[in-house]
C-alpha cells in the first residue's frame, strides 16, 4: 500500500519548469500558506516566474476557500528544490527524452512518499516512468491555464497506486483546482483531445488559404461567446509548444493533415512564437514574456 503524505499542508511543493504553465501551477499551490519552489536552469526565467506568481497571489488566494497567501521561490538546483516536498509537478516542454531524463532524476531525489506528476499535455506518463523505482507514485496531472481555468486531467501511468490517485483527487481541490479522472489511457486526455481537433482544423483552414487567423478568431468569439479564439489561445500557450504537441499527435496518427505543422513552422521561423516572444499570430504583445 502506497504511503500518502498526510502532512502535505506543512511541506513544500516543487514545480520543474518556469514557463507559462509552470509559474501558474506554482501560483495555485501557494494559495494555502505553503512554500512552492520553482526550479529551472534559466535563472532569468525562474525570477520572472516568481515575480508573476507573487504578483498574482493575493488576488487568486482570495478566490480559494480558506486561502492564505504562501510564498513562491526560485531554486536553481532541482535536487534541492524537491527536498522534503509532498508534491513535484513537471512542467517542461513536450519533449519525451527531456521528460525521461527529469523523471529519472526525480526518482532518485524525491522523498519516498512524494507524489510526482507530469503536466504533459499529450504524453502519457507511462512513456517516461516505466521501470522507475517509484513509478507507483507517478502520474499525469494535466493543467490547462490556471488560475483562469482550474480544471485538470488526472491519469494513471498504468502502475500508479490507487491510493495516490485518490489522494490527488481529494487534495487538489484544497488549492482551488478541479481534477477529473481519465478512466483509461488517452493521448491528449479529455478536453485536450477535443481542443486539438479545433485548433488543427483552424490551422488547416489558414493553410488552405480559406481564411485568416484574425477572422477565424472573430467568428469563433462571436459565435461561442468566448474571450479569445483558437489562434489567440495558441499564442498564449506558445507556438513552439503547440507544434511539439501536434507532432506527437501525428506520430500516433500519421493520417492527420500536415498543413497545421507547416503554418506553425512558418511563424516560428520568423521568430513569432506567440506571447512569450512578443508576436505570434498577433503582434500586440510586449517585447518579452510577461507571463
């Protein structure tokens, strides 16, 4: 039977990766008075992540039941960041070999009762946890875009202890999050499979010259009442990240159209990666990553 970190309220959380989602995940876990450590080899990125999380913390904490602002810090050494944690969330780019390397390190460095999860948006954690000593404590916890979206997918790696899954489903709502269980392994989990189809077709429409990103977004928002359309949302995620995800889907299903990858590659080649680079499908962003 897997040990559960019952003292999780008094122990730190670590987030591996200081990008757009990493810093937002850190923000959510700092809303109950604890410490969250962000670790990333890029010190400037790490500092920006801390600044973002701490700048949003008071406002976000006020929307969490019994919320108390905690602290978000930067730790350059991953082994130090994960020491004495109850939870470690990996939030690095969608590159399988990178995730394999990080999880092998976490297998060695994390406390024996820590829950170790991946924020991967397209890779099942089975692909980078298989054979690891503590794989029964590892799983997918896929976040969307907190704090604006507090939904996440929870998925076993095939060897995750049921006690660990139950603990995640029970404890994450304490931090203003809403976990939903994938009942079987699924590339893209639940909502991301639906979103992937939408963004892929939107990109294909642009590739074929039928419409433009701006017109598609305007039609989308007017028809569905959303704050942003698919191209604006892809800019926020990062076009390089979107491309990595699309390539992974294509590996699983070679019959998918290649046009969406071509559109993304053309923008990235021009240095337009979205919000974080100051321009993507839109060019009304700051010159540097403000997320």
